[in-house]
C-alpha cells in the first residue's frame, strides 16, 4: 500500500477529535546554518566549540554580529558571551570566564569548558569531542537524550547513540519499532525538538519519569516523558503530542468525601501505576468500579482536551459510596514496547489489564469483593464482552458500557471520516481542506479492503501491514452481538450529542439484547462522547472547552450497582 494510505490510516486509528497545537509566543527563529552541529578537529586547550556543545544538550545559540557576542539560551538561563572578552553575563549577572573566548580555524567560537558548565549549570565532561553528562545531572541527561532522539530520522547514527541508555526490553522493542518511526510521525506536524525549556521529575510507582519540555523548530511546545528504571536506564520514551489543558474540577468535587491512594498492579514486565479512590464516609467494605479507557494512549483520567471523564466519574462515584480504580493505559506507560510487539492485540492493550485491575481490587480488604464492576468508555465499552469472557476467576459482578460502539471499529472509523467531509462541505470550508479530508476517506478505504479481506487472519497476516495482528484479531467485532451469550448484568449508557459514537449504537445494543432481562439503558440529552454537556451539536471542537461529567451520571451508575446486590 502507498505511504499516503498509511498516513491516513494512522490518522484514522487515532479516531476523531484531537486538538490543534498552540504555538509558543513568537520568538526569533534560529537560522538553519546556526542550528547545524560543527565537528571541530582542533580546539584551544581547555576550550570547547560553543555551538556544538550547546546544541547537543538542547541549548540555542544566536550570534549578534554587531556586538561580536553569542547568546546561549538553555532552560531559564540566558548566557551572553563576547568574543575576546573574559567577562560574560548569566541572566544579567556578571560571570568572569577562566579565559577569553576564541575562534577555531573554521571561525567558530570556543569557550572555556569550566565556564560553560558553570554558566549553564551542567555537570558533565568534554570527552572525545562531545558532552558526556554525569548520571547525577538528570536534567541535562534528559535534554541531551531528547535532542538526539529528535535526530533519529535525519541522522542514522543517532539511533545507535541512544542504545547504551536503554533497558534490554526497550532495546529489543526499538529493533522492531525504532525511535525514528515515532519521530517520523512527529516532525511533519510538531517539528523537531531543538530548544530545551524545562524539566520535572516524579515517581509513579513503576517508573521514575522525567518530563522534558522543548520548543520545536516550528515554535510548538513539545513534552517528552523519559521513563527510568531504578537502575537509571530508560525503559520508555513517550512524546505528548497534544497535552490536555484547561481541565477544571467539578463543583461536586469535595476533597473531604474521598481519599486517593497510589497503586501498582499488572503483568510482570508491564506493571501499571494507578489510583484507588475510596469514599471516606462509608463504614465497612464498599463496591468498586474499574474504569477502562477508550482508544488512544490515555492516562488514568482519560484526559482529552479540557476534560477528564474517568476522574470525574471517580469523584462522583465516591460521593455515592462507591470506590474506583483507574490506571495508566499500557500503551501510554509502555508505548515503544507495545508498538514493537509483533503479537500485540487488544488483549494486551486493554482486556488483560482490566481483568488484572478487577482482581487487584477484589483482594483489597476495604473492597466488597462480591461487588466488583467494570466501566468501559468508547473502545473500552466495546471491549466489555471480551473483558467478561476473560474474567476466568468470575471476579466481575457487572459492567457498564459508556458510549461503546455496537459494531466493528473499522466501520465506525470510515463513518467518522465521511462525516468529517460532510461537515466540511456544509460549513463551506476551503476546497483544499475538503480535498484533504476526501483523501483521508479514500486512503482509509484502501486500508479497509485489507482489514476485511478474509484470506488474512491472525495466523496469516497481510504483508507489511501496520498493526496487522491487532486488526486481524479485532476486525468484525460486534460487541452487542457478543453480549447476547453472556449473563453478567449490564448498564449501557450513551450521550445523544456524541459525534464519534452516535446514539444509533444504543439502539443496536437494545435490539441485540432484547431477550435479556438484566440489561438497563439510559440516553443522556446533550452529552457528547466524553459525557460533557454541549448545547451545540458536537463536532469535537468543544472538547477544548472546560466541562465535567454531570453528577447525575455517577448517581445513575451507583444506583444501578446497588440494585445488583
């Protein structure tokens, strides 16, 4: 298949509704020639090539020809160095250099290495003509890694240069899915990370995560999470393409009505960090709901735009005396290792971890192990029947399907793409935009032919087909039909203003399960795909507007749960 078709496939598989990136405030652009690394063969004693050293760690160097000075920006540090002048300044404060800056034979400025370290607060050595950062300097190690990671498409040697910093698991994964594959998708839209802005660190119970924020060469902010093991090796790299922003806590969020605890559970090698939310005003054991994400590399809150549907549900259910478990999705905590796994399916992406979470919850003495439930949103709701089929210990008492597609995902994606074209035409958008969207439809239709081709299967994958086993395993998945054969109680809920999974899916669930007496349904007026009220017809644009899941939804779920006892 043509590369353009893969582009449309990747866009389609993310599903509809991503937010456009917001550029940083306009800043002076570094000329292309200024951003190139120049290898120096001869450097004055104790001096290093300023540009080469600075760019390798994510600093930006700008030359002021009139003043014969270089301005180096690294994080919140601005260092101004003047040619043949032993006095520099850092953020306006004078810094005396151990020697005057000079020039190499190639007319590139050199500076004293010790002064470079002092000015930029870097703990490193200059060895073999490069910056070798000390393990204790976590911030500079992270910025240097991200710079090199961002060069993996343009510079084939960059991939190999990163290998010594990786765990064996990540080394294995990058053989099948190299970093360059991720960077290749990132650079055309976001740009290449070039300017280090800041870094933070935290431990989530599984990984020590350093989040490095960069400005790309397109002026767009980009965050990259580096997940370290206790041994100091990088186990995962996760670029945050579209950071969620603008979320506001719901009015019903009363801090004294619940408490949250960090938890860890899951398969060896793929442990997941999560949050157990417990109501504080209930005596004895309480029922629990495991919250299962939709499609995409979601965090435990299923943050999207300015909403956090799973967090809102956790807080709302706590008000009703119901505990919840929510967790980082495997594809978010282990993005490279899952992408590099040839046998990766929805079992690894969603199903197995939902069952692990339910079994973990059942063993907690504060939880009523006879009342463990799962709530799946979107693709997570679609997978509820599979989750129940794989609950071998019969831990799960019932399940809630929230905006769960009743039929195949691949068919739904095509419907979504075609709907985008219609909205563009109805809105009289420029023909260029319409043509691009029509190209997306055409590209995905080609991809769809392969997905639907019966000559392929999980044991006979289509050649050179991205996510081949995932699709062969998940294609033609009729969730509502699969639930016919099951007996576990269900509560199917849906918003009637959902542009991604419209309310017709609820009708299919009702039709397929008409013979079952232990299934209830509810359609909520005005709620969109993330169960946020929207007065206008949903297009996905409203996802950027802060909003919350109405308390009514949590009240209905809790009421249904208590009726199952």
